[in-house]
């Protein structure tokens, strides 16, 4: 140390020592101030202000223009970790370059989202990678490695994984509880987080808004019991926005905010994201908690130490040594090429058949002409691009603003020539006539204005709508509006100049939005039939809940139905008629359907159905009726159930919203410039009835995802075709100590160069507990392989990957016995199978005489949910409906020579009855309570005689919360 360089600025010292030195130099008030998201600088120490949280899910978001890569679910569809690592690297470079010009851009990036896609109706499915924990872990590890950088000491950015834990519903997301049994916790949800953390590329996690087993995630005991045991590195836990306040507000988990922040700090939350940039509210609560003895200075210091560690790793204390300090790569040719490559790799060919005699419909030939063999050749043919997303390059809530734009129409015109590609959007062209006979008119404005998000905002939810444009008026002729129905009657209306009708804070309706968007979307409406008017409708504005009225010459949202205008919809042209004309005049039709990422499925809003919106169903049917050479391209954030389209149309593709290069990528795939090699990262179900309830988090008992689904999917997990054929040969698998060594040879046996995703699955042949039908062990995206070329693949998989969580003994176990190793092109397209034998002792029966039974460690259940045993830790089980009995099954309980008494630990009020294995012979019953609240547990004993190894069934009635059962002889 020198006189001018204190230890915390000495790069030769260990990070922990440097952080301790800096911590010692901070006053108590300065330390406390570091617990809020927006931390002030400390001028006397040369510390700059710092903020946690820069969104960077598939590009730098919210801070203006940046390279926009495919949505996260699209990156998952690439099955290509190395490509995703390069995407993460590009995103982190742009974050550094943007920060050099705008210090609002943060380096603690809140990405990626590793919540598993257990239900395709989840509104935020676009943010995750896959329904499979192994694939999610592999892709997330790659992305975080790219974000982190490869320097041994310094990090380019510091990634935070979202959202801890088991978070897959948006409805009532801050008050609903996910019931997650131990097997699902360990075999499913935790695994997605564990891989990236163990890889050393993660700076921390963000807890989710919801509760797990009755306890808010911001108090999760698993932060300490699991997360922090996976690495020796300090991890920074950042709260989700407003979640600390929820603990005492919407969740009512604590009576005061002081108790709430104290409990979350002790549970492991280190940075509080609450009340925006105003830190005074949270710091006041923390200070009062400190004064009341609810927390100690050691709790504050522990959290501060974790933040300072991240800042040290980001090079803040060594600017002269930071290898990323001068990073300026932004919107480079390499980043543009990478965006295109990623978009291409994400495209999944779901179906490709001949439209008649001859070859498969895809790929199209160089110019879209019709050939005599059924393919396309150079004869001057035309392509019709139709559909609501045909000329869209949509962004989602976590996108940056576009630097450049490529829609499917743009891409196909660029690839085949603008003179050969026609377009029909398929919207309904309408006018809205008022009760007085006038029609809504969009006045001329002439003001282009700024694109939403172009300037950047720390909180884009606060970006106001435009009020500088004139509101809609009414006159005799009116304006023709483009109506799109996105499903469920949710409409957008677009003016002739391309702007969407929107409502700003003053309530007036204007054509002012370039696209639907915002935290509360102000560009969606619904037509409601008005009683007493044969063809009259009210126009409901969904963002405000008010109805459109026309008064004093202007359209405005009214507060109630009584003052609402009654409109008659005058149809100028049906969308399907325009599509049919375009399709009939073309040689090939490309229907582009899907979703707008801000409508009917997004953060705060789950989907209600897998079905494609009815308007878009009509469009593909109209196109196909007019022209059998019809390709359906689904561009969407999530799967659809389209069984009729899959059975009727010759070609079907899916891609997530592909970012700035999505249209170019799609055109290259359709043209055959590149063979598609994306694979589905989640199951595509055939119908809504195949899905469990949104709140059913038990993938095992609920038979969810490809792991347990017993039905026939529309398209299975891992599915994806190419323009060639691959064969799998020479599959071998050998157990070598703690490793399964797997090898196989993949050959391109077709005539087109293509990449292939080789997938390896395992299946326990004779398990003692329910196990997956097949479970992904490993995969590798290889190629492109030239026709006739082969590649030999080898995988080393831990034997532990064949295991499961043994609830009887509270540990991970691999049962001895036979396991099938399956290699192929998807979870159901299995080409080769071999068996391996795992040796070892079989797990014994439950040692209930020694350990008793923790209620949540059941093997099977019906009609129950897991709840919090205490506010700090532990689980209990209670009936999901107090009026309906719940049942628990514990298999193979070892009662030895016999017991004579049971001891039940429970709270609440109700009955607990124990049955023999047959389920009808009652062994004992106890009545519980009422106790003094849900956390006041009573101990109740009863005579019970049972011996040997046998199953035990337990029935719960009433509002009882069963925590534990002990047995004595």
C-alpha cells in the first residue's frame, strides 16, 4: 500500500481483503445507503454512484437503440450454447460501449431468465429458454459466460439470474403460492439455476414475486440452504421491483415494512429494488429495523460486502487495469452478422411435405418461380406474403430500440426481388360510424415524433403517451382503419398513416403509437355489443377500462358505459378476401401469423388458450383454399395448438420473434440458402385440454412437460426438420466410475448441407418411483455437415444425472439397475438405443422410527398443497380446499418390530387420520386444535399399531397444517 492508494485499490490483494478494507472505511450510514438499487457515491473515497439492474435478456434493453437478438426462447431453440455465448459476449460489449456514453447504463445485468417453461400459457414464456432443466442450464451457462467475459479476474458485466424460484404464472403473481414438493424442487426447478452458478459466471440471482410453499420468494430459505452452497463466490441477491413492499402490502406476510425488510435481509436479499430512484423509503425502513434490533450491523455489512465484491470484479476500483474499460464495439458488422446467424439458427421447420405430386414445398428456389416437378425454378413466379406479422419486426418488453429492421416481407423482397413479392396484411378494413351518422376521422398531423424507447429510460413503465397530436374527430366520410383481432376480442386499430390508435393521460384517442407497447398497453380495444342496438357496439379501451365517446368534436375515453358512443362497424374489406386474391395470383404463399409480444401473453398477463386467434386461422385457410402451395410461418413468443394447419398445410415453421434480422433469416431459410436446424425447446400440445392448471407446479404428479406427459403432442420436445436426412450409428455407452461415456456417429445421408442437433436421452427401465419417459442428458449441434459427411460425437455425463431425489432419505440417489441411453433427432425420434447397468445398493425403506415423517416428503398426494411451517423455514401440508379431504401417501415405511404410538405435530384445526396400505383400514386418528394461529404448532398423540415395511396413507380434513409425524414403540 502507498500513501495515495488504500488497500481496496490495490489489485495485488485478494478481492475479499480489498472489500473488507473498503467496508471498514464506510460509515454506518454510507453502508446502509448501499442497500438500495440506486446507491449514492462516496466522494471522499472516490466511489461513484452505482445501480443494480440493467435489463439485457436478448440485447441491451430500455436504454435506447442497441443490437436486438432473437427472444430468449428463440435462443433456446438454437440448442447452440456456443452461439448463445457469443450473443452474450456481444450484448456485454454493447453494454460497456453504451455506458461509456451514458452512465445510466448499468453493468449489473439482470439476465438471463432461467425459469423453466413448464406451462406454455405462462405469459413470460418468451423470456425463458426451455421446459427442460438440462437444456436451460446449458444455454443459461453459455449466455452468462458471454456476459461475464473470459478475463480471469475482471468481469465485463455481472449477470443476475431471474427469477428465484418456481415462477410460472402472471395472474396474481405477487400473492399466489407455488406448491413445490421436494422431488420437483431438486429434480426440476433448482437444476436450472445450479449449472450457471457452479460454472462461475453468475454474480447473483433475483427472487421472484410469488410465494413457494406459502412463503414469499424474497424470504426463500433456499437462498442459503441451496444457492450459496453451490459456489464459494459471493453472490448478490437483488430484489424484484417493488417486491420488498409487497411483503407487508399485497402479501400481508408481515404487519410492518420494518419486519419485512429485516426478514428479507436476513434471508439473503442484498439489494432492495423499490420506489424507483427514491431510496429514502426503503432506507428509512431499514434504519428503523436496525434501531429496533430486528437486524444488526452484521446483516447490513454482509449485504454490502456482496455488492462491493461485484463492483470490484467489474473493475470499478482499478480503472487503469480494467480490460473492458475502453470497450467500444457497438452495432458492428460482426454484431449484425451474429444477429442474423442467431435468428437463422432459431428457426424450426415443423413440417415439410409436397403440396401435390413431386418434392417437398421447401426450400423455395432462387426467384420463387414454379417448376414442373413441384419445386420452384426460374420462370418468373411470384410469392405472396400475407398475414398480420408479414411486415412486422416486433419488439417485446425487454427489447432495446431497433437500430435496423427486417420483417418477413423485407427479407423475402431482398432475397427474391421486390417485383416478385406481393403483400396482403389480412387486416379488416373498416370505418366506425357513430349513432349520429358521422364516422371517426384521423386528422392530418404531419408530426413524425420520436419512436417509443429511442431515448432510453431507467423505468420505461413511466414513459408517457404522446399528447402533441390532435385527437380523433368525426365527419361524414371518416377514415379507413386497419382492424386486427389478436384473440379474445382484443383489437388494435391502425390509421392510414400507419400509427396505432392510443390513449394518453388526458384521455383523448389519437393515432400516435408506432407499435403497441408500454407497461400498460394503451393501443388495445374491444368491441362490446350494445343491448337494444342490432349492430351497435361500444368501443372499450382496455388500458384504462373506459369507453370511447365522441363529444365536442373529439374522441375521448369516458368513465362509464352510459356516456359511451354507440358505433356501427362498416366493413370496407375483409382481410381474408384480400389474402385470397393475393394467394390466387401467386405461385407460393407465405402466411406469417403469430402474436404481438405486448398483447395476450406477456409480463403481468398469462394466455388463456393455445389456439391461434380466429382471424389468423381464417387467413391461412383463405390462402390455402386459393393456393395449395401455402407455407405457414408462426412467429411467436410461445407454442400454438394448430392441429388442423399441421394436418392440412404442406409446410409449417416456427420462430420466436427474431430481432432485427428475423426477416432476413427467415427468407434465407425459405430459399434454402441455409437449412433449418432449430429444435423445439418445449412441447407443442395439440389442445388446451392437454395442459394442467396454471397453478399446478407438480410436473411429476401433474404429468407435465415432455418428461411426464402421457399424451401425444402436436410436436414433441426437440423436434425440428431440415432439408436433408441424418443417420445415427455406432451408439455406445459405458459406465466408467462416476461417468457415463457415450459415443455415436451422425452422418448426413441426404443431398443438402445442414446442421443437426444430436440429442441423447436416458430412461430408467424399472424404477421404483415415477421417473421421466425420457430425460435429456446431453446434446450437440454439429455442422453444417456436407452431404455424405460424418461426425463422431462423444459425451461424458455424470452417473448422478441418471438419479432422482429420494424423499425417503432426503438425498440425491441413483438407483442400481438398467438405464436406456437413447440417441436421435428429438425426444420421440429415437434412432439408436443401448443399455447400461448401474451397480450399487438399492435405497432402503423409509427410516421412520429414527426420522419420523416430514409431511412434505410424500410420494403421492391428492387435494393438498404445501405451506410454510414457519415464516423462516420448513414446510407443512394442508388441504387445498378445507372442505375437501386431502390425501398423502408415504411408500415403504419401515416400522420394524412395530410401534404403539404416533405423535402428530400440526397447527390449525381439523383431523388427521392414518390408514394402512389398503387405504381403508384406519390405524389412528387425531383431532388438532384450534391452535393459536397457523404457526402455533401442537403435539397430539394417539395409539397406533403397525409393523414391518408397508405403505402409510394419511388423510387431512379441515384447516389443519401437518408438519411432522413421529413414531414410537
